[in-house]
C-alpha cells in the first residue's frame, strides 16, 4: 500500500469514529429531553392529577361512586402535598442546599412511612377485601418498578 492509501484509510477511520461519537452524544442528549409519565403530569393541577388517578383506579378496581369520591379526596390531598414538597425541594436546590443531614433524612423517611401506613388504613376502610387485595398488588408492582430504576443514574459501574 502506498502512503496516500494509508493516509486515506486513517482519515476514514477518524471520520467513522467522529460519526460514532456524534451519534452517541445525540442519543444521550435526546434521552434527557424525553418526558416520562410523571413529566406529563407535573404541569397539571393537583385536582386534575387526582381525577386521572381516580379514574385509573376505577377502571382497575371497579370502584362505585361513593368509593370514587372518597379516593379522589385522598388523592387530591396527596397531589397537593406532593406539589408543595416539589416546590420546596426546587427552592432548596436554587438556594444551593443539596446534602441532607442524617437527622433530616431520618425525619423525611419517618414522615413518608407514617403517611404510607395512614394511606393503607384509609384504603382498607374504603375498599372491599377483593379490591384491597388488588390495590395491594398494584401498589407493590408500582413500588418494585421504582426500585428497579433507582440505581440507574450513574451507578451502573457499581453494579457491574
């Protein structure tokens, strides 16, 4: 092979590598722009979120009118609280406060678990036994899906 052919081959390899790198960067950039299920609902009011969630539960659990009303009230309360907490976290992030102390983490987890226990008791009083069992399975699946995606942000190397 002549020197000219070798230089052409090297230039082609560089071009291919540059294209692959650009494709990778483009794919990564597009990944961040995609909205998930939560992204679609974050622009809705707490009442709209509660209405949608209630209708989904009605379809899944075959709720009657009375149950729908009670569950919608609970879900509206939850959605309002979530929105408030989200705004608080956003304000803290803008202030630059990122790391929570061990005491703050404990308090947050304790509050979250108390809320889950209360929610479970409320659902048990509203739903009949069959509906409650089905709701438990749905809730468990939802939590497991979240656990499966938990470590995806930069922790891949730790798992391998």
